[in-house]
């Protein structure tokens, strides 16, 4: 079993930083969950390597399997959210209309 990545760790950081800076943290929330799932998957892989018990091996495999499914779902979700919001798919630049949310909040606040 291996974790397939649709977004690199660097791409996730880029999305997360822009989302936080421009008051549109929903993509960032999804990105943080993806990052967390990657860490959980890595943790399970490390545990599985050290485990000698058949029961524990099955436990780690089951958790890793569920993590793979959740990771796929969340990466698909992030891709769809970026499309809906109009992010540039190549550069992962946030669209200008979302960037202005911060300015509007400051002016209105």
C-alpha cells in the first residue's frame, strides 16, 4: 500500500498560507486534514515495520487502509474546492476576487 499524492507537501503549504492570509481558510482546513492524514499513514507504516504480532499487523493495516481512503477523498475535495473558487491549477494562486476579501473586511470593520 502506498499513499498517492495529488498535491505535494509544498503545494499544500502554498494553499494553506494563501488561504490563511486572505481570510478564506476553508481550503486551508482541508489542507491541514490532508497533512494530518499523511502523518497518520506514515505513523502506521512505521508501527507496522516494528510489529511482530499478527493482530497488531492487522490493526496497522486496517488503519492505513482507512487512511488511504480518507486521504483520497480529502485530496479530491481540495481539488474540487480550488476549481470552484477559481484557483490557478498550475501555480495554485488564489484568485484575485478572494484576495480582496481581506481588504473588504478591514475596510468594513
